[in-house]
C-alpha cells in the first residue's frame, strides 16, 4: 500500500517537473512549484519524516510561493525563450546524472536498518533521549540539545540571509546627490 | 480586493486558528512533530495572509516594521545567551543541565524550550520582514 502511494506521488512529481520545464508562463511555474512542494511533503509523510514534511509544506509551498509571486509582481511574469544550442547543456546534464547514479551504487540499500548511518550515534540518541532530556520527540532533542551548536549556526544563517535580502531590496532607496555627494534621504518623503 | 467578501470573512475566521496552531506546534514540539522553525513559518504565514487580504499597511499597524526587524537579531541573541549560564556554572556552552541542577533532564527540557523560542522569533520575523520588503518595492 505504502509503496503504491509513494509510486503515485513520485510519478506525479516527475510529471510536474516536465510541465514546469515546458511552461513559459512564470505564474504557472510558481503555482506548479508550490504543488511540487506539497507532493514532496506527502512523500515525506509516507516516509515517516513528519517534521521535515511540515517544514517542506510551510516553507516550500507556503512562504516561497508567496515570495515568488511578490517577485513576479515586481518583474515580468512571462519567460522569453532564448534560442540556445541544446547539445552542451544536455551533455553536462547527462554527465552529472551518470556521476550521481554511479555514486549511489556503493550506498547501502534504501531503508536498510543496518546501514552505517543508523549504527553510529542514532541508537544512543534513541535510547537516552527521554532519560536525559525528558523529550519524547527525538528529532527535537537531537536538533536543539545534542546538536545545539548546529542549530545555533542555522539560526545565524537565517539571520544573515534575512539581513542580506533586506539590504538588497532596500539598497536602492538611499541615493547620493550628484553635485554635492551628500546622502539624499528619500525615506521621509 | 475590496469586493472579495468571502475571502475577507473566511481569512478573518482562519487567522486566529493559524496563530494558535503555530503556538501549538512550538510548545508541543517536544512531544509531537514540529518545533520553533516550523512554528515561526506558520505564524509568519498568518501575518502574510493578513497582508495579502487586508493590505500590507493594515498588517504593519498590527506588527510594526521596526518591531519585526528588531526581533530578527533578538532571536539569535536569545539562543546564544541561553548557553551563557552554563559557562558561568563551569559546564560546556549550551549544556542545559544548568537550568535545573537537581534534575538535569528537566533542565534540558527547559533549555530546549528557550532555544526554540529564539528560533521561532528569528524565523518568524525574518519571513515577515522579507514580505514587508517586497511590499515596499511594489509601491515605488
């Protein structure tokens, strides 16, 4: 049953990807990308990764769709096709695909319990989390406690990225006068 | 937008539930799926929905831009300063045992809540500030 659900979802993902590539209206692309994120969230739920699914649904389908639409409002919502030779990009794409598939050959089979990643620190977290932190959701205790430094770094990344985008979007508003070189404040106007 | 009566009424009904759900995801993150990051995004989604339906000006009266932009570094500050008591007590940075020396596990629980509060504040305010910044560009 679960295999069938995942198979249907992955097929839909592939269909949406092809439609996005062929789509020229950027509004359609943004909406389809939101749909893609929702389907991806469903796949993650089927894989029992509920925390990641929640993030994908809220960030991928929610916030980024809104920000993309806001960008379209500021720019043009139609993509102009640029005629380009397709041979070199196709070659690069096929080459990267081949390398990636070659890379997966040595990986342990998907979902096997005795893969190295499940044998290193994960059993320790699963056994000791409730005892050491009284938190039953191991995802939260790993994220905020055992790997607290990583999450501090992630928060700083969000902070830095947010400040950077704010500066980029606002940068144009402060202009310098051509004659005197003084700063001209337009914000008060 | 003025005439979209159904959208306006329905979003008015939905908005408080979105905020409560965000707080639920935040405070229940220790027991169920979710945590500060997801809660922050959902709470920001609530303000963004408000901004889309009622206009960014009305949203800025509820959540002033200055306040939102102060909250971005505030969250990081809360997170980073959570680790300072443990340094003063001679433990490792971000060792939450310091918050309850008799039951270290309870201290860890509290510490996780503090840290997640820092995350929710930064994520929420960053998302809303980005939305405001896009809205400002549109008016020029």
